[in-house]
C-alpha cells in the first residue's frame, strides 16, 4: 500500500478521503408518501417510499410492521444500454442482491413494533449510474423512509409519539486502487479497484453491513482496517447531510 | 355536447383548448446519445435515445436502419404503487401497447435508408404520472431521437448531409367530459372522460395515429371532428416547443 | 388520392367498397355457452363465450358483471408458422393489444348492471388468417356473447326481462392502397396499405373505436374522412348479418 | 370382468368394440403444407403440418430430417374454460407429455434419412374435446404429415422417388369400465374407467406405444390382453380410413 | 428375436434377467418425515417424503388426503452437465412427465380416505444418473412414503389402526437390445434399446403402469409379452427388498 | 459482550471457537470431472465440477478461462419443504446471491490465463441444511475444483506444468449470540444471532470476502474484530482439512 496516499490526485480532483458532491432533493415525487432524488456526483437515484396499511400475510396479527426495498436501473442509466429485466422476464442476481441489501439496511434502524401493522416499500430507481448506486440508494432511501413516517404521523395513521426510527443509516463505497484506499468510487475507479467494499453505518457510527470483496488480489487485515476508517469518514458526513435535509 | 364550452372552468384553471405547462429539458442524461426530460404539468417522462451501429438480424444487409421504443412506469409514478413488471416476470398489455405506439409514431418521421444500418432505441420511463404519459413520451422521444441523430453526425457515424428525419412528430390526448371536448387531460379528467383520444401528428399537421375509444357512450362523427380539431391545436404548439428546444 | 376509385379492380375481383363473403356459424362449439365460427373470406376465427357466475375479486359486491376477451392465433394460422406463445412463455404485444381491443369493444354494448354479478369470457382463436382477424373476432364475438346471454336467460341465471346488451357491435378494417381507400383488406392488401384503420361501430352507427395508423406516409383529414365513410358502409352490412344470424 | 360384454349398451348406443363416427377432412387449412381436421365423435382436432427446409442446430450436417409435434387445447374446448397456457406463461405437464407422445409416434414411421435436412412440425390443436384427444391428434397428424410430404415432392423439394414414410400410424384409447373393456372412450366413459390405455399402432399392426394406467384398481395380465385386442380392432379401422382419406 | 438369450453376456456381466445391485438406505435425511437413498447400480436417487396436515384447496372438505411427487435431476447427475431448470425458468417435458408418473404410481397404493385430510409430497432428486432413474425413484419413493406414514402414526396424526397403504409398489425398466429382452437397463444399454418399457407393479404382481415405446422399430405382441415377463421378475425382487428395508 | 466466553456451553457441546465435525468425501460423483460431498455437522452439500473446453462468448479469443458456480437447495433439505425454484419459474434472491458469492470466491484463487480457454462450472447442491450451507459450499467446491484441474492435467487438456490455482480458499460463518462471538453456526444458533458474518479466506490467511450483517443490533469495531479473529481460527483448520483431502 502507498504510504503517501494524501498526495494522490484522483481523476476528478478529489482527495482520497473526499466524497463526491452530494445532493438530496426531498419530495421530488408528488405522488409518493416520501421521496428523495439523491445525487453522488453523476450518480442519480430516485427513492420513493410507499406507505400502506396492513402487512404481508406471513406477518399478520403480530402487531409489527414491515419495510422492504426494490432496486432497479433504467436501461440507459449506464454507458451502454442494457435490456430491461421486465422484457427479459427475470430479475438478475445483482438486482436481487442489492434490493435485499437496501431492505436489510433500513430495517436495521426500524423498530417494527412502533411501526404498527403497516408496510413501507422503498423503490430505488437508478436514473443515471456512475458508481456507488447501491450506497446512494441506501442513503436516499433513508430520507424517503423518514418522510413517509412523518407523513403517517401527520395523517394520524401513526401516533404522534411513536418512534419507528431508532436512528439513521447511510452507506458509502470504498476501495483500494493501485494500493491506495479511496472513498466513494465513481465508475472509472470502481472498475480498477483491487478490493471493493460497501459499508452501511448508522448515524451513531455502528456497522449495519460490511461487504468487502477482493476483485483482484485478496486483502489483509491492515487494508481492511484502512477501508473501514475511510468509510466512517464518509458516512459521518452523509449522516450530517441527511439530518440537514430532514431539517433536524 | 355543450354549446358554450369556452366558459367551462377546468380544475386547474385552464381553458378547454389549453395545454398544461410544457417543459422539455434536453440532455438530462449524461450517458445517452440523446435524452429529454419532458413535463406535461405533473407528468414527467425521461426519454433516452441509444444509438448503436448495426441492426437486428432480420434487417441485416438491407441498407436500412431501425427505430424502436420501450415504455415503462416506475412503480410509484402513480398515486398507488403498482408491482414492477420485472418482478412479476411479464410485461402487461398496456405497456406493450404503448411501446408499440411510440415506436410506430417515431418511425413515421424516419427515413430508414438515410439512417443506414444503425439502430436507435428510445426508452421512455415515466417518473411521475398525471395523465397523458404516452403522448408526453412520444413528444419527448422525438427530441431525444433528433439529438441522437445530431450526435451521430457529429461523430461522423452518419454523413453530415444525411437526412434520417423527414419531419417532426408530437402527440396529445383529447377527450369529452360531460359532453365537452377538452385538450390535454390530466389524470382527474382522464378517468371521467366519456371518450378518450390520442392523436399523433407530424410537424406539418398530418396524422400518424388516431386512436379514439368510447370509454362510456359511443361517439358520433361530430364529436370525432371536434376532438380532432382540438388535438391539432395542441400538436401545433408542441411542434413549436420541440423546434425551440432543438434550437431550430 | 385517385379520383376515379370505383373502377379499381381488386385482386379478388371486389369493388373498393365491398366486403369479402361473410359467414357466421352459430353454435359451432357444443361445450361453450355461446359460440360462432366467423369467416371473412379466408380469415376464420372461432369465438366462444364462457359464462360463469361470479366476478373477479376487484369487482365483488358492486352488483355489476364483467366481460373480457382473449385473442390468439394458432401457430400455423398464417403462411409461415410462428412459435406458440405458450412455448415462448409470454404473450406478445400484438396479442395483448388485440385482446384488450376486443374486450373494450364488447363492453361498449354491455350494461354491466343488467348482467348481474356474472362474468363472460370471449375466446377468439384465429384458425386461419388472411387479414382482418381482429375485426372478424369482434364481429363474431358479439354473436357468441349474445348467445351466451340468451343461454343464461333460458337457464334462469339472468331474469327473462334483463337487458345486458344495449346494442350490437361489429368491426371492419379499411385502408388506403395506392391512394385509394378500400374496405375489408385481405392480407395481400393489408401489407401494401399506406394507412390502415380499424373501426368498431355500434348497430346504430356510432363509433366505439377508431384506430388509424399511417404505415407509410401520414394521412390528412380528407383521407381520414373517406376511410370512415367506407368503414360505416361495411359495419352496416355486418350488423345486418349479425341480426340475421341471431334470428332477430 | 364381465363374461358377457357384447350385450353391454353404451351411453351413445355403441358396441364395446365400436369406434365413434370418424371424419377426416384433408386440406382444411389453406396456409399449411399439410392439414387435417379430424373428428372422433365430438372430439375435433385441427392438425397442420409445417414443412421447412433445414433442421435444428443439433442435427445439422447429419443428412437427416426432423419431425416434431405440439399439442394444445383451446381454452374452451372443454366443458369448463381453462386458463390459456400462454397467459399462465408455462406449459402444463399434460400438454408436454402429449406433445412428446405425438412426436415419438410419428417419428416411428419416418425414415429421417429419406426426409433429407428438412423439418416438419405438426401442430395439433384441440378445438372441441370429448375424450381421446391425443389419439385423434396422432391419427390426424399422420394425414397432415403425409400431405406435407406429398407437397414437398410436388414442389421438388424432396425427390419423387424418396420414401420418408415407412408406414402409417394411428392411435386409439381403450379402457375398462365396470369390469368391461371398451374401445374409444368419450369423456363420460373416460372419467369412469378403472384402467385407461392409449395404444399407438402402425398400419401393419405393430405397436409404437402402449401406455396403460390404472386409474382405480391395478390391472392383471388378462385385462391387459383384452385391452390390446380391442385396440387393434380400432387401429385397423383407423388405418383403413387414413388410406381412404389419402386416396391410396 | 434371439432364441438363445440366456447366454448373452452384458457389459457389466449380468444375466439378461438380473437386476443391478440394489441398495436402499432408509432415513438418509434427518429433516424429512420419510426418506430413502436408493441405488440401482450407479443410479442414485434421494427420495424424501414431506408430510403436512391439510390438503390442496380443490380437495378441501372431502375427508381425503393427497399424495404427489416431484422429480428432478441435479445438473451434473449425468455425463455432461445440463442447465438447471430453475435457471431456464421452466420445467422440461421429460421432468413433468416423470413427476406425474411417480405421483400416479404411488396413489395406486394409497387409500386417500384412510390418509385423512393430509398431504404427502415425494421429492425424488437424482444425484447420479445411469439409466432407470424413474423406476428407481418410484421404488425408493414408496419406502419414503411408508416411513412418513409410520411417522404420522407415531406422532398420533394418523390413528394407529388406519391403513393408508393398500399395498406396495415398485418399478423397473426393460428393453430389447439387438433383439434380446433385458432387465434393468443402465445408460449404455438404454441408448441402444430398440424398445424401452417402464413397468410399475404392485407387491402382489398387478400392473399400475405399462409404458412401452418403440425407440427404433415397432414391436409385436410376442416381444411385448417377453418384456412384461421380465419386468415381473424384477419387480418381485424389488418388492422383497422394500419389505426387508421396511423391516416387515 | 461477555468477558468470559470460553465457559459458554453450546447446544451441541462445542466450545465457542470450535468447528463442527467436518467431512469431505472426494469423488462422490462418478460422472463429474471433480466432486466432493462436504459435511459441516448435519449440513451436507454435494459439490461437482464440470470441466468443458471453450469459454462463454463474451470471453472468446482472450486466452483466458472462466470459473462460475450455481448453488441450490433440494426442496426438503430444510425442516419444512420449500417450493422448487424450477416449479416457481424463477430463482430467488438468496440463491442468486450465494451463487455469485461462491463464483467470486473461487475466482479469487484462479489464474484464468493458466486455465486456458476452458470453463469450470461448480454446482453446489444442498442435500441437507443445518446452517452454514454457503460456507460449506465454498469449502467443498474448492476441492471439486482442484480435482477437476487435476483431471484436466491427467487428460492432457491442461499442460502438466500449468498452475491455474494460485492458492486454496475456504469459508466459515461466525456470529454473535447473546453477546458472545461464536464459530460455525448451526441453524439453531444462526436464527438467534444478533450479527452474522461469512468470511472467505485463502489458504495463506488473506480475505477474499467479508460479509457482516447486523441481524438485530448494529455492531461496533471491537465486535467486528472478534468475529474476524474467530473466523481465521476456523478457516485455518478448513484449509488443513482441504490439503489432507487432496492428499497434499
């Protein structure tokens, strides 16, 4: 690993420990109970939260709610067009995997008892992709989720004093490129990374998910630690931006 | 039919022969060869054009190009969430029907010989739906298509003097509500319409598609004529907005 | 447009405003509550009506019935065999579109309250195709529908005085070939038509659906009017044949 | 088993060893290279043969042809409507099983070398079902197959002296009802049969397929022999009808 | 047919009327209510029986139980890998056909009234294939079924005196190779057989299913009889092994 | 977290840092080029390696090989039967996710250039599930992979001196239960774990994948470190067992 990583110049001029410009536009959708258009540089994900009363059959009568997520990419979100999964008639493994990750990440900060027998579905549709779409989706979906809960309180569907959210959650990608750990990889860096890690962290700095993958060479304990340090730098800032967006 | 329709007040304050505010944002997507985010009031459709060299197998060696389209709605584009077609594993009849309509409409202004053996796929994804999504999609897709052709010329994939576009095309919905013909129906009017018509028109005022459906009572020849008159009022303005957007 | 269209000789010797020989065989199927084998020249469609008590879940308790349709082609109805949609595992866009058109057309002459909470499914299977299959299907399905309603009255499932049918409905294709509007196109004419229109009309001459498509050049208002005039000539005769078939 | 079975009166008045009225209409379809509408009493199956030059990829270059079959039922061929397999998106086990049986039965009388690298697909669509649809399909498909081969010779696609057919093939159902073996079961008998057997036999009386199933009690060797005897009575007559139909 | 078949030497040294080594391991699975790993030489099938209270909807309230089966092959059970049916998204015709055969065979020895409103699903997964997988599956599934019924009695779900099994059932393949009838064909013989027959027989020697197929030349009555004789030799031994395995 | 974890008694009597009994049976399948039946206690996974010459189309001509994996569970591997994915017609998210994980893990120790243009598919079918199926699958699949490579060398498909394997790989699950980190969780522990982690490690102790998920409460850096320590204890032993199995 490089010992002098602070002098590395990234293609977009960022420091190794610097996030891309982050923008979160709340209430982008007029129809959903909660929504956010989130941008990590050129990555743009539209997150909507659909609040419905009632729960899936397998959960009925337990006095608990349910939060789930679906992730998808528009066919031309990427540099070359990919076929629609609806046209192919099946969902790819990557889509499935990311949808499950987003759902688990959000449930980590939900107290399902406080949610009552209600369901919130988060749809995260990537409108433009430039790396880090899953972490942007988690970060934006949290905002849409919080909005939907506020909506339910304002509509008296949830009691004003209920606290379905036990905290906030955000996520960021980190990776090792030419031996240097870097924060928030755009597509050009992502394809070159030897190790790629997605880290999901609560607002108070605890881990919800740590998914590290050796794309090239296996990684050692020191590299793992550097990546986790870097991720926490990013998620701390993301948590702050979420708070500001939500007016807290 | 009301004989005094000019004094009708619509829910959004428009005249019966008035379009909703129309906005077309060119180049919304950084990855596609052509793109436009089109808004008809609260209806928002992202149209991207993907230009690829080569044609489908059944067209090879004929010296002609191909233009096709796919339409889809995000699950929460509407007031209540609908299941993803990718999750259901099949495309619904309505989606199929609209995709085919958009493709035919655009091919009506394409000279496939001038396009050479190249393919352009138009993706029209409804981000927010408030009536008239198919007509907004056609109108926006034309702009994305024109952009993609310009791109191909600037990249010297098409000769500078080639003229794949034989004209422009736009579309609008019209309908009869309480006996009164009205232009450009938002969702609240659409569900109340006795007759619903989608009209696709070239820049010089000729018909590409006329699709009229009696939702309630069958309609007579006079009603049909009133609706066509109204549609032409709308498409003339849309053609003008398209020209301005494309800087012609 | 040709100004002397009456002297045009069509491949099968017909006048431009002449239907192909039309045959409707009622009760072709012994198992269905209503059925008709309809022939427009070489086009043969078997239409069956299945009457069942009860309605789909989304309509329960509203005191109204439901009428729907499914259209399909046998794989070798056409000149070259096409794959079965059941084998491909999905229904094509064209099939979907025509099924929806048939359903809407029949519902235009149904008073769902008079039908009570009953469902009628019309299956229109093309046994042999030679152009105009969707319009033949609508015309034949109406006869099967009327038979099924008569059956339900004779079985006392519907009260003898109930009037679920508010009228009759038939359909015909028209098109412009070499500038000349023509009625009821067989396959060889259909593929050459510049403009193709399917018109669905009630027994008293009102429009249920008007679907005109520019296959080649866009069409103007005069051409549209000529086509509609021609269509009404055809549907008036079809309505008469339907009445005779049903013994009215 | 009854010892006096000849005096049994069947619901439709037939003797136990008597076929239903058999009708084969050659050339029912104008579009296919071979076709036959076959009727076993009220059971009606439309069989078409599609002849195409070339073979599936796995057979290329071996100088041999291919014959295959697809069986299906119209949704309202039966007494109560069943869902379309195309709508369900998958083919049922019964459909698969019968398609495979028809294909194997026809290949038993085909010399694939004499057929050259050509493919014949037999489509057997049940228009009306009253028991014995698979055996009617095999019997009718043979006629369509023979017609398609004649067509190929007349078109000089096959040499005049080639002999792709090594014989003829037909099939019939037999079963034991109340202990009495009976020939050619209509639906009302089929559902009551303790043992049900479908037997496919060549024109010279050899077996191609013997499929016996105990629906109620298991059967012994004597019963098996009675059923086979009866089947051969039926297939001998069917072979004769096929010869007459084909004008041999 | 050879007149001196007893001196034929088979590739694995067996006599023509000799089974391969048969092994049945009861209780191979710790999770299922009944299970058996059955081996016919190198053919290995894992059969599990899943006992659940309740019946499918169409059988509710009739006081009867249900037994059904699903057959599948691991992708590399065979010499060359085949694609997973789950990945292809549909079940092949062969799989369907065999699943149905196993289900029918087991139901032939079940008294559904004695089973009460309970369901037993037999899963037969081929771990290694060397011919005769369907007959091994039936033979093994019977053991798993008997175990599951014993389990239900020991758990007091079924009364101790109930007799859901009316007998035992086993199956074997027979075939004609170079004119010689042989018992229990491994893969190398199976592919060479002119006629292939699967015979399902009860413990007291009655037929449940007889499925004979001419793979090459059609077969005559004598050949059929020789094959049936041979099959009964095999199933008598299999019934004995089943009894020993079940400790009867 | 408990400070005295060594005195914890687990349900099966193991220490917190103790693996279940591990058994690897090489060559379990006679048909595959490599195979291993691996058992982690009651978890049993059959891993087969299918070696084929050639690579997928997208990799052709690059002089590199390909290794991929498919994971599946038999329907009754678990305590209650689940529906077959082949019957449902689609693969679940969990299955997809694990298949992708196994493939990535094995590719981490493959030098695709040394493999030449050859493909190895690893099928990991869970015959019996009791927690840790994905980690058992990775560990067993490595043995099957190594066998297949040896086979290819012995068949001279790969040069004797080629070194497609750059090392070994194994995997284990770890989790926190009642605050105590534990190694190799069976099902009863898995469902109770607050945090669940799957760790894939090379034979020389480097990480290939680290996937930690907070099932209950989020976890902190200390807990993460304890889990990683424990995982390395397990994978070191697994690497040793793999070496012994492969006779190294």
